């Protein structure tokens, strides 16, 4: 067996490294934080000295992540989700008098709302929850193994069709694999819906190396939990898809960047990587493809913006999770400035269905359904299924309630009226009504919920998650929340119309002039609430 | 990076070679040995552009990295790595400061480095070469102007009749055909009574000379001492006549020349204090009293005179320097600029253009003059700190957050052996004298190595310790290698039953 | 590759710029004055203030002109309603949260773009905080900081490699900080002052200037600037001496600030503590 991971990064305490190891910073911060429950100044300085980084820089990087505490805090921690899905379900932010209980942005457990997560030294305390996938396995494609196989067993994975796509890829060769992905019409499932095949061809053609494959599992869009379910219940699928991607584009190293709020997913993925390494699926001759491929898991530290691909690269590299200007695009200059193929977990999972030896399976899409439905959970439906059909699958709004709105696409998404739910959930159809599928989050709001409060919650979320790099987002999200706060509390500065004009002015600048999608979409849902729902009585 | 201390610069280095003080020639020879043994000599360059290779190669044949390790303290593997990195780099420079030159073998140390550059052809091309990093803003310019005992302006030899004739024609006065005395020879002449009057401009030898006790005795014993300075320095306090001068860099107009031979303009920005006069004006006035007319005390006029006597500077009109912001010599043409590097001729195809080949130098190692011994077991080396300048005459007048005064810096191991704590005042004793200074522990120092500066001579006269062992070729003293011992003054911290400190 | 040229249009006018030139360069070549705040001439463009944005045909969002390379055929618009609005909002957002009173051009730009920073009311959050005065060389007034990143880049990997300061915290709470916020004397700072050199808002200020301003004796109309060469080593850095001729009742000359020309081929505006702060010895 060869080592399934590229390089050891969680350096033990010991002599300083010979060259600065910025890329080892985030794992080192986690190591220290897990051990103590918080990051003492001495611990931060020791990490800086050991990795030969500036102490101010290490402090600057660490303090950009919400997961890290800088005052004493117990190792054993209860995170209370204060995402809007859970607040609507009755969650309340913990008070300052409960030292081991902290508020958390959306935990990605919206089907359990109000959700909590108990950890000790970063590891989950409770057993992994059963997969929230109500549909029977026969009706699923991407999710066909979820809840069916033992996620710790490579043998079980194989017994349920696992590694068949890898074998098929070996037969096809890299160019034909890329052609198959292109021919499938697969588009990115993280929200931007960029054609995957174009990325694969671009990375394969890019000059320079080494090249990287990055799985974006920093699933932080409120209301979204599809990647968590896949990682927890079918982790070998992610490994297999990455090996194939590396083979097809000429990359030898893969990173999976998983958000800190998914400790069970991280544990199961780590186990899968070890098992895959032992079986030769990773290592010097990964999966018998004749080329090396290794995978390293990187754990995020509480930053929504790190779901943006360039911020994610910065985070892996040991910089603050701040997005970079594009161009250059990741296919040319991504992780460590090298050509990089970056995909969301769901997108990667599709690679296995495209390369099914019996022919490509029909394209499907995952939807995380939460809120006012009878059966919240993860649903897999054929492309083109309408929102109404998805809501029906989830059992519809509970008896006695009335549908008020659906927030489609998470905090960066759009509020839809009940009369709009006939829309097919495709990029084109949703765009036609001014909405977006986004990450596939479907948050259902009934008539008992005050929409203005939801809107204010969204504004607070963006203000808290802005990295602070560019002016429109850094200050704009503050001004947006200030206005909404005044409006929700009935204390407008001047007329309501003036306040709404402030929102529009700030929102337009954020959309037009922010560096990344966070700022560009921070006004999106709020604009819809104002314009489509007239939440503040001024819809002009 | 070669340095006895792990300095801040060493933190950036791919390779840090922790050399024992004074072992520069063994290290250079070992690197040369490795370059030759590894077959990395630039054969074509050596054959076409150098002489003396065979003798040189024979000399370094014995200096294996292993043998050198015993002298230098640098592990043989590091020497090999450095040699290969230097020899295989497309471009490589050797830059040095006083750590090379402030030894009694200072010139030979430099020649040993020149050998390495010749061996690899790392000279005469853009991005490659040899560069002494000057410690003062006009060390280069002073030499360029002829303020050396054996040189006329433009580095022309005093002994060269053609050069003398050219200068005499412009100056209208004869130039003595023999070399003058360097600083060390002047002090030696004071000792013998051959030199009895001295005119010091902008130097503070009472504090900056090695073996300062001797230097002060000799200065005080002169028949007549004139000091021209910004301040009443310790040297000026000994003077018969003090000529108050303006600060050349901000109260006068003129030029200075930096380490890369770039001539740049200094300009008066503030009015000088009442009574202070420009250096040039003072010299012209003194000459006038002596009956010589040096012309107007105008820097541009004086500069134009230089351009007539120094071919290196002929093309550098005052207006051109202003327009370009600075010009590197040589600059013989008023219209063209020469390449920014020297010795490019060595690469010429035509032997006539190539000119005189560059000689390899066979230099022998001379260990430091002040040997370590059981009585004096610690090697003290001296140097500068970032925020201070030489004897501190100028820099002590600004409030630096980095400054902590003079200390004797010890390695953690030596401090532990001696049982001394940071801040504790100890006595540092050499064969010439002793000083007292507080201890500072520097993890960048290896056991057996101590460090002090000369910035705070009024408080801690470090140069009482240093040795007046002089390089006969340069006249520079061996400030970098003094043998000392550290003596405790107070009772050990926390000692029981000791006498309480007064 | 040098010598190639790129043809673009700026507001409909054809402009040719050298390959590698930015959109900002193209705008300048077209004679258009583009406001910039975070853009500095000695550090890589960070494009974080977003005041220099322009409309580029085919691009959904506005484009930061300071960092985007000009590409053949680019159609650049600098005066569209979107561009004017974004610039106005950047001025309002910064003006309502940061003290820009010492920042060049802000009044002029506010007028040009119709910006009214007061429109967010008196309770709008700001970055106001006490001035950090912890050494005799320079002070840090982060009430004036727009987070342009130039000081951290100059301190860090683009020039000084000291890494005494970095951006810490995030969002609106992000600030320039030493480790754990310790004072400069306890940090890695070497007082090169290269951060002051690049600061566009005077958030970083010589202690002399700060003290004179505090005492009301700062008089820029009585100041001259003279270039000379530093006396303290052989590098040969150019110093621009800012001399005030008369301070209060004293009619003597006083060096109140030292900068360095960014165009200097020797050190591109960078100095060390001696050149930046060591001039005091010429004063009695």
C-alpha cells in the first residue's frame, strides 16, 4: 500500500520547518483548537514560529474563521443553528451565560430543524443521523447507495456498483472520459451551472503543473445539505469520482474541502480515503489507471465565503478565506496558482452516473427541502421536475397551514410566490421568472412566519459572513442590515420609501461592484421580498 | 547565507552556513574544492579569461569539505550543497560586508571569493558578480574621488605617471608620486612620532578604532589635531581646532556614490545651524589661508573638475545626473550609458577586446590574531544593529523603539553555563581591556560566540576589547574576532547565603 | 512579447495601449480621470475599494479597472449610470464609516458622483476608534483606514517581509492588526515606515506630523520637499525631506516627515528606520 495522502500536514510539535509551510496552517490551527478548545495567544505564536510564518499573519488568518475561539472555551461544544430555517422552526441564539453553547450559522441539518451539533475537540459526539432520504432506492440514481450500503465498507460499495465507473474510465482513457463528460451536458451543481466538460478540457489543456482536483464540500448555503448526505452515506463515491477526474485532466493530487460543521462527513471520508489507499484506489497507481493520485481532506473553519472557489483555494493555501479576482480562472491558475478542476460534491457524483458501464443514466438533480413540509429531506428528481412536484414528494405543507412563499436557492436565492411553484427546476426556467435553482435549497415558508423577520435574518447572515475584503460588501451588508433593522422595528429613517431607496442603492452597488458572489447576491433574496412580496409596503 | 550568527537575513535563506569567525578562506577553498570535484567549473571561461587556475586548483585540492569542517564548523554537506547551488545557478552574485573585510586577512578573504566567481564564470554578466555592500553612504564615492592613500580620482594609481600628469594639468600643482599612509599606518606613525599633526573630517577614531585606549592616547599626544565634524565628538574633544561642518546629506549640495557605483545628488533641505559651514567651503577657505586657490566653493564647478581628471566620470554632467536621478560609473560618454555591471570584457570573443585575463589568487588561511584560550574561551564578534549607525553620533539623537542600548549577546548555552540571566551586568574581558554590559540572550548565537556593537561607546566602550591586528593590504583592523571571557559581577540570581547586592 | 499593442475602446474612442497594460491605463490613455483609492503604484493591485470599476461589454458585473488587463477589442465604458452609481455608493459607504478628511480628492469625487455619505443617518456604524500611539516614530489611526491592504502588502511579502501587521477579523470588523493586537513595540515591526509610504488616507502618520497637527502647528503651506540621499548606509535611498520652515514661535527649519519617491530605481519608495525616522540629529 502507498500513502493515500499527498503530504503530511498536521505537523507534530517539534523543530521548526525548514521552509515556511503556509499550507499547513489551517490544519495546525485545528489541531491546537481541538486539543484546547480555544486558541491561546501562545498557541498561535507557537504555530507561527513552527511554520515560519509571521505571527500577525497567523492571527489574521485564524481570526477570519468563526469556528475558532480566542478566549477560553470548553472543548465540548454545543452549536445551536441560528440559520433562518432553524429560527423559523423556533431556534433561539444561546445567551452568553452558557459557555459551552454557541450560535452557529446554518448547520446543514435543516431537515432536523431546529438543529444542534454536539462536538468534543471538533469530533461529533452523537452517532450519525440516518440519511434523510425518504424516496425508495429504486427511484434514485446519484443517491442509490445512500442508506443502503455500509459507508465504511469498500466491499459493500463495490457490491452496489461502486468502482464500475472507474473501470469504465480505465477502458476509455482520459480523452474519452472528458468527451463523455462534455457530451453529457453536465453543469456545475454548486450554483453557477457552468458546463463541466469545458472545465475538464481546459484543465487538461492548461500548461504547467502539478494540477489539482478540488471537491468543494464547503456546503454553506443556508438550507442546503445534499453534499453532507452524500459524504456521510456514500463517501467512496466522492473518492472514485475524484480519481476519475484526476485521471481525465492529468492531476495527481485532490483536495476535499469540507465545512467544519460536518464532522461525521469528515470522519467517514477520511476512513474511505484510508480504505481506498489500502485497496490501491489511491496511491502511486491509483485504481490501476497507471498514474498516481492522492487525496487530502481539508476542514473548513466556519466561513461561508470559502464556498466560493477562489476563497476556498486561499483557505487551503493558508491565507485568509478571501476571494480572488477572476480572471485568471481556476482552470488556468487555481489552487497554489496551478491549473485546477474544482467541482461541487454533487457535480462529482454525477461523473459516476455518466460513466456507468451500461451507459449514462438520466440526469437528475438533488433538492434539500426544509421548512413547512410534512417530510423534510433530500430529494432526487429528474431534470425538469417542477417545484410543485418536489413539494408534493415532501408531503406538501402540513395540514392547516397555507403556503406563503418558497425560498429557492438559499440565502442568495429568491422568494417565490405560491402561484410560481409550477416552475420547472432548471437553470433556464427559473431564470425566466427571475429566480435561480442555486444550490438546490428549497425552504418552504407558511403563513405563520413573518417574512420580514426572515429577510432581516438573511441580511444578518450576509453581514456576518462578509469576509471584509471589498467595500461594497463589507460596508454594504452593514448598511443593508441597519435599514432592515429599522424597518422591522418600525423606526424608519425618514420615510419607508427613502429606506427602501437606500436598500436599492446599496443592493445595486453590491450586485454590480462586489468581488465575489457573496456580495453580488447579498441583496438578491431581499430585493425579491421587497419587490415581489412588498414586505415593507413599498414595492416600487 | 554565510554568517556565524543566525541573523534575520538567515531566516530567509535556503542554506545557512554557520561559519566560525575568521574561517572564510577555508570555507571558500572548500567550496572551490567541491566545484572542481563535481566537475562544475566553467571550463571555457577559465581557459579564455583567467590565469593561474592550475596553481589555484592545486592549492584547494587539499581543502575537502570534511577537512574544512574542522576549521569552519560548517558541516561538509552544507558546503557541498552551497557549492553546487552557486555553480549551477544561471546567475549568481557574492555579496559581502564587513564580516569579510574586518579581518587581518580581509583582502585575502575577498580574493578567495573572487576565485569562486572566476571558477564559475559568475562575473562580467548581468545579474552575476561580486559586490561589497558598503556600510556608509559614500564609502564608494570617497574612494572614487581619490580619498585613498594610493589613488587619484577615478581609481587612477598615484604611481601612474600618465594619470599624475593628467591631474597635475588640471590642478596646476605637482602630485607626490608615492602612496600615502592608510589609517592604520597613520596611527603607527603617531606611535613612532613621524606623524605629529592630523586633520580629521567626519570620522570619530577615538571611538571607532580598534583598541580604543591606544587610539585615544595617540590622538591626545599629537602636536596639532584639527577635527571637522557636525558634532563635538570624542575625537573633537581632543582637538586643538574644531571646524563645525554642515550635514552633507541635508544641509549641503553635492553627490554621493552608493554600493552599486551610482552617483546621486544630495541637496540642502534645511538651513544649517549658525556658524556651521559646508565641508567644501571649509576646505577652500583652509586652502586659501595656505595660499592655494581651489576655485569657487561650488559643488558643480568642483564636479566638472573631477570629470576632467577622472575618465570614469567624464560623461556625468550635473544636469544629466539630475535628469536620470543617478548614474552608475563607468560613464565616459556624455550620450551613452555603459552596462550596469563591470568586467563584461572577459566574455569578449576577440582576445584584444578581452584584455588582461583575470588572475586566480593563491591565498593562505591566517587564523584570527586573537586566539581563543582557556582564559579567553569565547569568540566576540562585533557588528551593527538595524536602527543605529557606527558610533551613534547621529542615530542616538532619534528615539528608536528598537533600541535597547549596548548588551553583550550570549548564546543560550553559554548563558546557562555561566549562570547569567538576561539583563544581568557582566564584565567582558579581553587581552586588552574590559567593559561591563548587560547580558542579552540571543538564540541566533551558537555556543562559544558572543556579539556586541560599537554604537554606544559612551556607555560601553566595546573597542577597548578589540584587537589592533591589521590587514597589511587594507589597513583594516580585525574588529570581527576578539577572544574574551565573561565574568560575573553580581551574586547568582536566587543564590542562597550570598551577600545581598548593594 | 514586449512591443505588442492592444487596441480597445474607451467610451467609444479607440485607444491603443501596450500589452500588459490595465484597463485603468487604457482609461488614462484616453484622457479619462478614474478615481482610485486602494490602488498603489508600488504594490500589486488588490482591487478591493471598487471605486475604479468600469463597464466592460460582455461582463455581468462591473470590472475593477486597476487590475484587469486590457484585452484586444475590449469595449470599456466609464460613465454609464451603473458605473456612476457604484462609484457614488463606494464613496457613500466609505464616507459614512471611515474618516476620509485627510484623503486626497474625496470632496471632488463626492461632488462629481453626487455622493452624500450622511444619508445613512447619525447611527450608521463606523470604524471610529482611538488613535494608537505606542511609539515615537508613527501613529496608527484606524478610524481613517479603508482596508486597502497596501500597508500589509508592503510590510509582508511584497516588500519588507516583516509581517508585523496583517488583516485580522472579518467583515466590517476586519482591521489591520499585529498579532493579538499587541502594540508595535511588542510586535515584529522594524519601523521601516514603508506602510506609511503607501497609506492613501493618512491613517498611518509620522509622530511628528501627528503631534504638530494635535498642537495646531502643522502648516503645510510653509513646507517644502527636497530630494536627497540617505546618509546611513551604502544603499543610496532617495529621501524626500518634508521641511516645515517655522513651527509655532520657532522660526527654525524642521524635518517633519520623510518619504521616498516611488519611482526610485534603488528602492522604489522603501526605506529603513534610519532613513525614515533618523533625521532628527540635524535639529538642536
